[in-house]
């Protein structure tokens, strides 16, 4: 079973895909105009976003609840993916480090010959 098959099974289990494997459409909040009803800047906001002081202001507890709700939706990489990504980053870092070291060494040789 490939990584993509595992990902698809995870998405099915989460309800992000329907039975046919098509992404589920999640209804979004309607956009309503912000500002005066006549003219204005034409800016829009998501309805119910609580952007104004008339809704009671900022509530840290509600903010944290929403943060944790969003974090539950995040797809965490499997161990094989994590090892793969980490090894790519590590070897890329080693390669770039060697490149910078090599260029520094060559330039220092050139500078030492130039200023003898």
C-alpha cells in the first residue's frame, strides 16, 4: 500500500472525502459587506466572524478553542514520510554546507595569493 493510499484512507476516515473518493464540499460562511450600506469601500467579511466590538470583543478562551479545533484538522505525516522529509532536509543541508565551505576555501586561497 502506497503513502497516497494511506492518505486517502485517512481522508475517508476524517470525512474529507465521500465514498467515491471525491473531496467533500464544506459549506462556508456567506460573505457580507462591511461598512455603510450605501457605497463604502466594498470590503467584505465572513458573516459571524466577530470582527467588531459589538460582538463582545476578543475572548482568549474562544480563540484557543478555535485554534485547537483547527489543529485537529491538520494531517500529521506518517513515520515513513517524516523520516523521508527529514533525510532530504539533512542531506540538502550537508550539501549546501560543503558548497559554502568549498567556495570559502577557494576564495581564501585566491585572496592569499593575491595579497602576498
